[in-house]
């Protein structure tokens, strides 16, 4: 019992993984449409929580998260489409195991490629602040989109038409397992002495440096880790819908993720998770009124900024009291 | 050689329009230190304003000689957009005065999306032709060069507006107040400058210039759609940063440079081996390079944080 | 004994303005030195030079034999220099506890991987840090405020918290930039005791920038005076009080009544 209390964070993670596995096994009983919305919500949770690490906790306002998602989606899809058959062959034909291994490899490749892009964006970010950084990350997002858009239409990425026929590996287990890991990583990192550095960097860079905090390192870590999870989310997305195209990873998608972070409260992991679920549902409701969707979202953005910029669920302070004595 | 001169000229005409838009970014940045992300959309509204004013007043305008008709359409649309710009500032940005600049940027993104998608609802998503208010004819007698009447008008109008703007900023009380505000907002307020009025005025002025740019652009590339402001908006923003954001002559210079570079790159892209599809990324690449290597721009001055 | 900090002919130029010119001075171990001068004399700039926020245009700065310029500010903090800021720069969204805890980051033996794995070593280290932070907070009577958002502390407490935060980096040299600013006479009195207490308890050197002459004259062993970035005098409080150049410098800016009479 003592042990469980001491390692409760890890226990929660295991529990979450277990639950996702069990639900996944029973997912045939869930209505297909509902299941799909749940999976989209899970992917959005990953996107929002990872963007929150960069924007909320570290205070480096990035407008390009969808770009990293796109890199992950394209790269992982390329792996499972182009190399999938040979991996399956090596593992003795299609089976749950060989599909799983292929998927893990694909996701990791996507995540790592996105992380490299995150590094490439993070490094210039060291010299930029605030709104300029935001515009530059938006620029990177557009550049990534333009690059995919201009690939050869007969090549693996399919140019403007994108890719299709990606195997549907994204099950409940994978989506929510990775979402749980993402939440665990961000939350446990931020809730440690090491991780308070992200918040310090956000609040005051000069003071952080004077406290011995290597602000450069923290910013790069935030960008790389945030991009890695966005890449995983992209991989899950590609293997959920089976088809992707460059437009899906443009500026508007980045704005979608930003709205989740802002609504949930910058720096509040719980808030952002709730917002991701809420907005995914709202998005579904508005599917029949596509014309109004962006109008509603843009009004939401403006009103939030004016009325409640700290988000619906602002960060609370952890109670600290001396343990011994 | 002739072809090069021709491209250069075309670039200058386009650049003149970018300069008009860039001025709005730079003036707002000068007084409020924030990037008005929705400025490109005001440019779009200016073009639509021109279209609808022309439609509404068609019988009257057809009776007038075309330069007069153009002046009526342009002034009407500029007035409408000035009012819209002031309204946007009043409803969306003013409540955020003294909040972190990023919050204002986020709001501005919201405003931008709101204008675009409301525009889509109201105007329709498809492109619409823009009327030929300026006769579509070539000016002859320039050797091998082709210059259209529209291009001449672009230069004339831009020059006139720039001179007018310079007069307002340098010679009027409001212009003086604008400059004071951009140098030191606190001191300006203490010296009795009515900050709110000056800010409204700046938004109105910038939006009017964007509207003029919108009509000229729509005359040059004769069609309009609700998303037409995005690309020119980004390019004009890059122009403002290139010139040194907050610096008015810088914005004009930056606009010209971006216009020329874009036209030359497009014109020679095949020779350079760049797929033309990369065009949309070029502005951002230039922006990133400026911000990394000369963030103060060509004419701007360095701002250092005091500790 | 060799000096803790040595500045040799240090200058810095901001465009056309020479904010500090040819400054030479040193601090000995365990010494409490004052740095005074009229507004804009360059005192804060000297702090920024010592802590690596600015790079000197010329001259050398040595801390414990190590050349400071060229190091990043966080590296200089690791060498053992800590500072407070003239305009309080606490981490405004963090609690009192976390503000002090940030100083412990650079002493961490376990980095990012451990904060993810959260094994026994990590938990032990976190518990140890917590104890250290509370020890420090208790010394300054801030222990009961540990969970308070630092923004809601009163002004004097915020200034003290900044000092505590700087001390948590375990410095050998502490730079205080106008710690008495905005304090009332009682608080100033307390502050004087506090600074002396810190110097003795933690066995460190202190460089104090302060406009309040009563504070400076009351506790500093030695005082250097800057005017327009140039050192115009240096000596004991008594010497400084009677130095004609210093009096002229202050009289030039004050309205007849010398602050040195304080
Ligand atoms: N980053 C900077 N860029 C340009 N000038 C600067 C910068 N930092 C300081 N200065 C100038 O250097 C001079 C010295 O400033 P400094 O802040 O060091 O004075 P100070 O002695 O601390 O004054 P005070 O008592 O008012 O705090 C001033 O004229 C100031 O304007
Ligand atoms: Mg100072």
C-alpha cells in the first residue's frame, strides 16, 4: 500500500494502459461512429497536451504544431505502406504481433522525424520571442505543407493528392495508450524539480538564467518532445483514416490545436485534456454546419482571449507543507 | 535584357501594392507593438467593398469619366474599411490593452479567421470577377515594354497615398501624436495625448490604405474571393519586417523589394530550377532569414531588453 | 588572500553611450562592499557585466580565477555568483516554494530521464531538495508561505524571497541590486541585519547597490562610487562621506541637501 502510494504516478499509467487494452478488446461492441469520435478525441488529446508543453508550460508560442503532425503522419504512413510488407514477411506473415511491430516501427519513425523537425524549429526559436516566434513557427508549418504538396504525384507521398491505402492499425489501445503515455510524460516531467524549469523559462528568462537554468536547453527539449508526440499523433491519425493529404496539416489544423490549449488553460494538463475532448465533440456537432464551424471557433478564440485568457480550468497551486518535523 | 526590365517593372507595380498593405502592419506595430494578423483580411474587404460599391452605383458611375468613377469607388471602399478597422480595434483589441502581446496576436488570428469565414458565408466561396473600372489597355510608345493603364494607376495612386500619409504623419497634430505614442506610450499619455483616439486613427488609416491596395490588386488580377488577402497579407507583413517594422519608409521600401523579388523569382523559376509550387513558401523563408540575421530590418533600429 | 572577484579596466559601450568606463575593483572573501552612485551611473550595468547578461566591450572580469566574459549567465551562476534584480523578477506564476526550488535545478544529479522514471533515486533527491528549500525558507520566516503564489506576497517579502532564491544557488558572491527600494524604515532596519546575517551565516561576499545611504554606510566595510560609469572614489564609509568628489557628484544631482548626511 505504501509502495503503491509512493509510485502512484506509474500506477496510474499502468492502469490507463490496462484500461485501454481491455476497452480495445471489447471495441467491436462500440458503435463504429462513436468509436471513431473517441479515437479522434484521443489523438487530439495527444496533440493538445504536447503543444501545451511548448506553448503553455514553456511559454514558447508555437503556431506550427500541425506541421509536426504532418511529418509524423507522412513518414509513418510511408513506412507501413512501403516497408510494411517486408517487415510482415520477416515476421512470418500477417498476425497481430507482426502488425503491431510494423506499427510501432512506423510510429517511431514518424515521431523521430517530427522530433528532428522540432529541433530545427526550436533552434531558431532561441533567438526569437513572442509574436515573432509565433509567425516563424507558422512559416515552418506552411513550408512543411508546401514541401509535401510539391512532391511528385507518382512518388510515395503523392503530392497534392496525398497518400491513401494506409493500413488501419490505430485501435483504441494504441491511441489511448499513447495518449496516456503523453500525459504521463508531460505531467510527471513538469511536476519535478527538473520540470519546473519549463515554467521558470516561461515566466522570466533572465531570472531563469540567473538561477542557473539553461534556458536554451529547456526550450529545445520542449520543442523536440512536443514535436515527437505530435508526430506520433500524426502517425495514429494516418493509420486511423487510411488517407492523408497536405491540406489536413496546414495552419487551420494548428489553430484547431491552439484553441484546445487556450480553452483548457495554458499550462493546465487536465484542462487541456478536457478541452480536447469537448472540442472534438463540438466539431462533430458542427460537421453538418461546416460553413459555420470556423466562424464559431474564431469567435470562441476571441471571446476566450478577452474574457478568460487563463483558460476554463486554470492551473492550481500544489500545496506544499514540510513533511518531517 | 528587355525581359528583365519588364519583370523589374512588373515587380515594382506589385511591390507598390504590398507597400500599401505593409504600411498598415507597420503603423499598428509602431503604436501598439503587435502584429495585426487580420490586416490582410481588411485588404480583402477593401476589394469586395470596391466590387459592391461599383455594383450599387453602376448607373451613376457609368455616366462618369472613369478616373472619377475610380476615385468614388476607392474613397467609398476606403471609408468603409477605415470604419471596419476602427470597429475591429474597438471590439476585439481594445479590451486587451495592457495584456500580453501574445494574447492580442491570438485574438487577431481569431479576427482574421472570423472575417475570412464570414466572408465566405456572405460573399460565397468562389472567385468573382472584378469590374474593369480602369480601362484594360496598354500604354504605347515605351519601346519593347508593356505597361497597362492599371499599372500606371497603381503607381499614381500609391505615390499620392504615400505623400498624403507622409503629410499626415509629419505635419498634423494626430500624426505627431502617433509618433509620440510609438516612441514612448507612457510619456505620450502623460503629455496629454489621447491614446485611444490615436490608436483608432491609426487603425482607420492603415485599413484605408489596405482597402486602396485591395482595389488596385483586384484591378491588376481581376478577381476577388474571401481568402485573397492571405498571401498578399503575408508578403506585406514580410515586407514590413524587412523594412524594419514600425518604420514607415521602411515598409514602402520593403514592399517594393518583396514585389520585385517575387516577380523575378516567379519569372525565372524555371531557369533556376525551382518548382513554381514553392512560391507560397518563399515569403516565409525570406521572413525567417531576416528574423534570424537582421531582426531590426533594413531601416529599423535595434531594441534591447534592459535588465 | 586572493580576491573573489576582480574587475580590471572594464568598459561597456551602448551605441554612443559609455555606460561603464575603465572600472577596476575587487572584492575579498567575506567582504561586504557597497557600490553607489547617482541614477544612471552604471551600477546595474556592472551587475549585468558580472553575471554575463552583458559582455564587456573591453577589460577582464575574473571570478575565483575564472574569466567570466564568454560564459552564459547560467554558467556563471554555477560558478557561484547569484543576484537579485532592481525590479523584482520573481517567477510570477510559481509558488514561493517553487521559486526557491528553481535554484536547485543546477545541482540535480538526475535529469530529465529520472523525472520520467520517478524511481527511488529520484524520489529521494526530490525529498532532499524539499528539505533544503524548507530549511532556507524557515531561516527567513517564509516557510509558512511555501504554497502561496509569490505574486500575493507583500512587497518587502517579495524582495526577501528574491534574496532567498539567490541564496539557494549556494553562491560565493551575492549581488544585491537596491534591496531596500520601496521599504519603510523598519523594514530597512531589518534588512540591514538580514544582510549581515547572511554574510556571516553563509560565509559569502556581498556586493550591495543601494541608494539609501543609511543602509550602505551602516553595513558596508568598503564603498566604491560610480559617476557616469567611472569610479570616482573608493574607501571606508567615513572616507566616502567626506570625499569632496563624491559630495560634488551627489550635490550635482540632489537639491542642495546631500544624501550623505543621512
Ligand atoms: N541595454 C541597454 N541599452 C542601452 N543603454 C543602456 C542599457 N542598459 C543600461 N543602459 C544605460 O546605461 C546607463 C547606466 O544604467 P544603469 O541601469 O546601470 O544605471 P544605475 O546606476 O543602475 O541607475 P539606477 O540607480 O537608476 O538604477 C544608463 O544611461 C542606461 O540608460
Ligand atoms: Mg540600477
